[in-house]
C-alpha cells in the first residue's frame, strides 16, 4: 500500500523532473541506470550510459526517471 504522503511526494518529484530535465542532465532511472540525456522527445528521452569506450543508447520514458543528479 502507498500512503497519501508517499503519493504527494511522488507527484512533487515527477513535477520537479518534468520542469528541470534538459539536455545534458545526468539522471538515475527507476531501475538504477545512471545516464545522460542527449535528446528530449516527449514523452521519451534518448540517453547515453557507459564510458567513452563502451557506450549504450537507450530510449526511455520521462516517467521512468527517478532523479536528476546533475543539472
């Protein structure tokens, strides 16, 4: 079960992410992937993860972003 307080906190976090997400933002997805936003095409993002030698590109939904770690 989720409480009303948890729901309000989740809604506030989603609003913050939608208002502050931009190209170059470093994010953490709900599944724990750390990535950088390289394209925004609502409701999707194209992100890159990995290092210079081995990069992976992923198309994810904005709602799958748990947090912005570097704006």
